[in-house]
C-alpha cells in the first residue's frame, strides 16, 4: 500500500473503512497520527491521518452506504469535510 501510494502520488487519499481497520493502517504506516477533522464527527467516525508517506489530505471515514443507513443526520457535514481537503 505504501509503495502504491508513493507511485501514484495522489493529492487526496480517503480510506472508506471504520476504525476497526485502523490497526491495519497503523501496521502499514507506523506512527500514523489520527486527528479530529470536524466537531460534528467523533474521531472514530471520521478523522484526518498524518504520516510522512501519506498526502496532506488523507482521511478515514465510514463507507457512504453506512453513513446513509446509520448516520443520516451527519451526511450534511460531508460537504464541510470535503471543503477542508
């Protein structure tokens, strides 16, 4: 994963997973920092990732299908998140 991101050199990376997969990402990116991105989301729901091998705009949020089914009240805040990228 690290090599693929390095080769592609994207401006934005969005991991569409829940926090249960954070340990997998931490294994690939040792020292991965998780920062709260929005006051409307808990860090488990949506966070900004900081790491030397990731672009500045890297975040993790739940898959949109999950957001639509279980967090419909928070969908309106996705525009806020996109604008921060």
